[in-house]
């Protein structure tokens, strides 16, 4: 196997997270899972990601490689899933996102949105039918909740499902759907006479289409789509029997959001490691950029936030493992860590100067990706208001 | 088929490795221990042979306590169980003594095929496969870039300077592999989680029937008498292209015998 020690993101004067010796917070298994994903990212994602970003694609064939590692639905039990703990799941997200937020998004949407929806709210038949193939990466899923006019307010959704004989007919449009155009199945949330219900819709059903959204400036190494449902007929067996109301989809988002608390730090770490290496090599006024006080102050502040963010993520991870994680805590983690990650990515760009704006280096790619991460899975604004409500008792967003 | 893969823990080649001033043996504290790279290919080949022909893959490691990290990694790739020969008296054993100790263990646990990397990245003697085959009285199939098993016959492609030889032998046998043979798999998350529960049998010298007089630094047949740090890397040669850059490069490569 190729020696990965000198690939980008590995070597460097100091790994920002080693300063705090955070390794001590991890079990042997967690370290092993993290090291495995890191190596996978170094060997299978880093070499190609700038090209995918430029071309606006995510290679479909990576799905089965993700699957054989156990990255898809890794935190779920049974049905071919690995069943790892919350921290191990978070660490895997962090390493994937150190490669690219698109790679982490792929795993998040497959595992925490589409698979989790079926695993948590589906019938035994649905689980057996879909989950093993999804865990293996042979089947790709997407998750349709957001609509063109309803993002933070999913309760306003217009997509409708009406009973028709022994099945259902779905009509509506979903927007900003990761994996949509490459998916084999879509978990679609729709308004019914019985409140919001979830459906597993095969993407080859007549009336279903998923045009790709092009011309993005962010998450380019990820497929983003619109889902168009025009009188799509599905059987009763497509209905997720256990989910009623928005609690269904929101529970899924909470899973994915937890992964982002760790994931965003991966992007930030990759930027910071890149900036530290760059500053060590780059000479300005005949001495290394790293020897300037302004540079060191930037690096120190970024390392500080990265480490604080990691400790926050670890705390939430251990709470989740103990079954004591409150969704408001996830809001706090996502708000802080994505916000700090994007600041770090932009600051690192300044250290790299003009080189920072190219795809030769990952920093602006990460910064651009994090614009999407800041908004999806609950906008930073909504997370602020969730925390505001927790502190004051007043709901300011509804 | 009973496949035993011999796995050695070596200092990470990516870190600066040191010998201990006291007895000229490896200073294990100076570098992280990892699986010898070629042994990863041996593990992969063992797993593939098992997947094709059935049976069991056992990891056999001789080394100090910390080698258990490498054993666990090998188990997480999918091996079924492990035997760890660990005893302070083994410290400083050379290749001849190591082959004796490992042959004793192989006799004790039994095997149809013993697989190992063709050399280690630390001592690089590259003699273990031959010595084991001799001590065990079985065929040695060395430097394999391809392996097929048909009944009790093993056929390999043995890489050579001019291409490869086709070599055939019968089981039981010792097989050494080169990195061309396969692409080692990543440990899967399920494998990582299952590794902890897989049996690892620890053997002392007495357990394995190894005569303490025949192993260890004191009785080693070879000895490191002196060592020196690698000289610091010299500054590279800059070739300025003044119309003859190509010729100069070719001269340089020819002088270094690269072309």
C-alpha cells in the first residue's frame, strides 16, 4: 500500500489537534476507524477531488468503496451496517470532510438521512429491501424535504401525497437535494390528509425526475438536484409506517447535523495544516512567512478555535453515546463549528495569498464548500434562534 | 485450508528510526510500530486464498507486547485469529534465531500455507522464508506476484529481473510475496469492531517449545558491531538549461546508473 506520510494533509510541523493530545479521548477502535478513513481519503479522494470540484461531479463508483469500508449508515445497527458509536461516526465524518465536504455530504445523506429514515421509521420489509444494498453502496438514496419556497420552514411544504386505490400519488417539487440525480431511491416527505408522511420512492417510477443543479460555486464535488414528482404512483408499501408529522424528517436531520459538528472541523483542519506547511516553505522578505508575528497570531487563533471545536464535538459525541443528547446541543455544536470552520478556511486563504484562490490548494475549495454547510441541515440563523429560545423561552423563528 | 500469515511489526518508515546505543538493537521507543508493508500484501493474499478455498487465516507475530497493535490491525482486515510469540528472552534475536523460533511455533500450531512478505523494511535480510522452509522441510515459493492453488499444488509467478518464472510446489509450503501481488484492503469498520473479540493466543518460549539458549542477543549468530547515523542529505544538483539541459540530465542519470 502506498506510503501516505507525505501526501497533503499528513505531514507538517505540528498537527493542530496534537497540541491538545485529543487522541487520549479516543478508544483504540475509534483511533483505528479514524486512521482508516484518513488513509482512504489520502489515497482515494485527495488525488482526484480538485478535478471533481472543477468538473462539478462526484464519482458514482466511489459509493461502493465507501460501502466496503463501512462508511454508509455506519452508526446504524443491523441490515449490513457497521453499528459504530457516535464518536467514531463523527471522526469518520471529520476525515471525509478533510478531503472535501462533498464526500462527507454523500455519506451524510446516504447514511443519516435516507438510510436513517428507513431504519428508524420503516417497516421490517422496507429495511430488508433497501438497507443492505444502501450500506454496500450498491443503492444510492436521497432525501427530499426542502422545497423551492420552503427551507427553514418545512411545515409549509406543498408536495402532496393523496390516496389512490391501494396506493398513493405524489405531486410536488423538492430542491437542493444531494445525490438526487444519482439516486436509486428517494425518501420523499409529503403532506397528506393525515399530516406529513414519508415515502420511499424508486427513482425509476414514472413521473419522477431529478434534474441536476449546475452552476454552483460550492459543494461542486457533490451532486445537487431538484426532484420533480408529477403524479408519481407508489404502492402502500412505499409509505414509512412509523413516521407521522415533521418529527420524522427532523429526527433524520438531527443525525446528519451531528456528523457536521465533527465534519466541518475536518475541512478546517485541512486548511490549517495546509497554511502551516505553506507558511513554513514560503519566504517573504527573505524569511519564512511562518516567522512573522502576524502569521503566527493567525495560526494560533485558528488552532485555538479548532481545538475548542473538537472538544465540543467530542462532548456532544459522548452525550449522544449515553443517549442524552438534546437537539438544542446539536444546534449549538453545528452553529459554532461550522461558523469557526469557515472563518478558519478564509483566514488560511489569506496566508496562502494568491495561491490560496487556486485549486492547487484546498483552502478556498473548503471555504466555498462551507458556505453550503453553513446553510444546510439547519441554517446558522435558525440554530441561533434555537439557542435563543432555549435561553429565553421565546420562539423567534415561528 | 489452514493459512498462517507471518506479520512483523516494524518502525514506521515515515519516521526517523534509531538503534539503541546500549546494544545496537532497534530503539522501539524512537518510532511508531506499524505492520511491515509487504506483510500487508501477505495478509491480503491469505484472505483472498481463504475466500477462494475456504479455511482459516491465522496471524503469527513474534515481537514485544506493543506488537499487539499490529496484530489487531491484521485481525481487523479480516484474519480469524492470532498467535503472538512474546518473550523478553527473544530480544535481539537475529534472522537465524528468528527462523528457528517461528518454525517451532509453526510446527506447534500446524499450517498448510505459511505466507509472509519477501522482506521487512527494518532489517531487510529477506532470508526468513528460505530459512523457515528449510527448517520445516517444506517447499519455498518465493517472491510471488501471483498465486494459484489447485488441490495440494501451489503455482506462483516468481518475479525476476527478466520477467517471471513459473514455480510449482506442493502443500504444505512457505510462500513469500511481493507488492505486485495484490492491493491490500482497508480494514472495514465491522472488521475493526470485530477484531477485539477475536482470539489472540500468547505463547512464551516454553509454550512454543523453544530452547532459550538458541534465541536472544547473547547467542546471536550475527552481531551489529557498529552503526552510524545516515549522513545528512546533500544539497541537490541544479542543472541550468543553456541549450544542453537535456544532455546534462541524461549524463547525470547515466552517472547514477538510472538509465
